C-alpha cells in the first residue's frame, strides 16, 4: 500500500500490483518488508531440494526445477523490496517458466517425440517473456497462469492414484493442503485489504502465501521425484530430515 509521506530509496511505485502491507515501514530500502523476507524459506527449501537432487544424481530436470523455484523466490524478493515494474516481471515471468517445467516433468515420460517437448516449451517461455515485457498483460497474465496450472492438475491426480506408497501419497496431500491454505491467505489479503488496514495488527496474508507456497513447491517436487524414481526402477522411499522434513531417498542398482 502506498504511503505518500514515506521516502524511499527506489523512488515512486511503478508496479501494477500491490499487496496489503504498508510500504517502507521498517526500511527505506525495502518497500514491503514482510512480503520480502517471507521468501527466505522458499529459497532455503529450494536449496535443500537442489542438494538432495544433486547428491543422489537425480535427472537434470529436477536440478533445473529447484533452481527455478529459487529464482522465482529471488525475483519475488526484488519485486516486493522495490515495487518497480521491471522487478515485477522478474517475479511474474519465472512463475510461468516454473509451470512450463512442471508440465515437462509431468508429461514427458509418455511423450514419444521427446526432443520436441523441451524445445517447444523453451521457445514458448522465451516468447512469453518478450510479450509480457512489452505488453504488460495484466489480467491476461493471471488467466494464462491459471490455464497452465489447470493443465498440470489431471496429471498430478493420475500420479497420485497410481502411487501406492502411503508416505508418497502424504506428500501429495501436503501439497494440496499448503496450496489451499496459501490461496486462502492470498485471497484474504486481496479481498479484505480495506478492512485489514483498519486493524491494529496486519496478519500479512501475502507473506504467509509465500511461506506456504515455498512448502507447496517443495512437497510437489518431492512427490514428483518419488514418482519419477519409481518409473526408473530406483526403489524410492520417503525419509525425513531431522524427523520433520520429508525427502526422497533412492537406491540405484550398480549398473545405473
């Protein structure tokens, strides 16, 4: 939310979207403080997933996926810290790229012409970045993002019903639970900002959206890593780091 009486390092707000948090309350360098720092768990979770994927030599697609999660969170930091139009695109464009990666991971195992899918998705992602930069898509961006997400849903459901491992199914349930809770926080922040602004305490719904979506992406990645490891015959199982954070552990044969 804009407060004209506050001086800022980044100058006037040029982004087209703002959240229900007063600007530059804690620092003249950070526009939306809580919406900025709430991306830290997202970066750390993506880093944990990346280390696990590299350490156990999962396919490169999962390395790229975790790096994508991390770059999205960093882009979100830049956007919420500055509220500038250019940085807003560093948040929104990686959102689309990330979903394109999920589409590849979900659908590529059954795609007969495998080289065509990554080529098409790469060109599509590059074209979108250019169009979004010059076109300022607004509501079209949101509808486009929703469409890409909906394309992922039936495949995720198929993976869920064909998975018999109860711990792996729990990962999928955690993914769904964090998604629903995150959406409720996001909607509350968007729809009831006027009422929230009059409260003594702001619950920071958008910041909680970031935290929950960080866990949401982590659970989605772990579930997909489990399913892919099953397809490759790597004998996956769900273990827990420090008894809390689930991750996928695999046992490859010596030939692999």
